[in-house]
C-alpha cells in the first residue's frame, strides 16, 4: 500500500476503534460504501495496524475456564488462580460466594450441601439476594461445616427461611433411613428439595481426608466400595472414574435423591486441591453437576486425557 492508502487506512481505523464511530458514519464522512470501510478495517487487523488485546481481570484463568466448560459440556466453569496447596479452600470459597451473589435472585430456592469449602463460602455472601435455603444433604463433618451450620449462616446473610435436615447424610441401614425419611420435618425438607432452583454442592474424593462419607461408614466398607470402583461422591451419591453411578449407599442416604438433584436447573460443584482431580472429573462426566468452581491446577489436569 502507498502512503495515501495507508494514511486513509490508519485514519479510518482510529475513527472506528479509538473514537467509536460506526462503519456507516465513517462511510458517510468519507463518501465510501460501508462495505469498503469494512474491508479496510479487516485489512488493518490483518496487517497488524490494529491489534486486538483482551485483558482479563486477575483471579480467574478465563481461557482454561472456557476450555473446561467446552470439554465437559458445562453451563459454566471457573478456574481460580491460586496455589496448589492450603490456600485453595479460601480462594474457591470466595469465588463460589461471588458467583452465588451474581446468579441467585429473589424468589430462588437455594439448595446447599455441606463441607469445609462451602463453609468458607459463607463469609463471601454479603449482598446475596433474599431467598429461602434448603439443606439438601444430612449432617456430616466437623461442627461448623455441616449443612445445618452452612444453611443457617447463609440465612443470617440474606434473611431467607431455612429448611433443615437434622440427621446424618448416611445411616447404618436402610430401615433406619426409611424411619428418618418418614419423620415429618425431614419429609418436609426433602419435599422442598423438589423445588430447588439453584444448588451448590461439594465434591468428595474417596478418602477419609477428602470426603465425609468414609468416616461415616467405616474403613472396611470404604475399602470395599473403592474396590468396586468408587472414586468420588457428592452428598453420598457415589460415582466411578467414568462417571457411572454406584448405588451402594442410596437406600441409606438422608438427602435429596439423584433424580431431585438432576432436576435442579443449575447445580454448582465446588472442589479443588491435588487429591480431587479424579473425583471432580468423575462428577463432571456423571452429569450430576452443571457447573464447576475449581482451582486452575486441577482445571488443567481435567484437560489432560485420563
């Protein structure tokens, strides 16, 4: 291109990309067709006269997030930029809390699981829309980390009414589970689970340190289920590495059913750390969650074929 053509090209590019003038108005100013203006702008990009740069705010690796979302067919994925160690839980809790503040609206019925990361999340819910909260799984974990504690903490933030489950997630036998499920208060809460519009759940890897369920069923049954292929769970819903459900505990759970969870329009899983990659991958393959909040290191591992 000669100097006159370049001068015109640069001037048009500045008018459009810097001044924000539309192609139609530029065409009118220079007595050109809008198609000619469009071709000149394409040339400016192709020749490097105009460079497009997307500068994402820090905190989340948006490129890795999008790759995970596409790979697993998710509604959303957020790969949080944090270390691959002890700081994971706080970072994930913060982003999960910010996500709930963004997506939860007045009139939602929010279902909440239990776990340490979800407990951390409750510190980041200031401004959460007012809505009722349902404890979708029975109690498990240390004091402060149970679903009862977490739902109460959320209601204190947003003023919503709480539907609680005062029973363990998993009980010793099916007969005990049936007796608890028939109790009025528990039956009422589990009925409310069918109306949940958004849910946030933890993902447990099949070890005593990374899931609350093994401590509730004992080492012998934990080993037997591991031999049967269990690698992870959410709310006592067990999955193998391929995302297939293993129903060994289903008749002993005091929690919403698999069918109820799958019927929730938006289920956000929250999990991170070195030991949870297989469990998170399995839960994503299972379809039990539609979104994931995880750390960027685990997210990158999800993008590597198992």
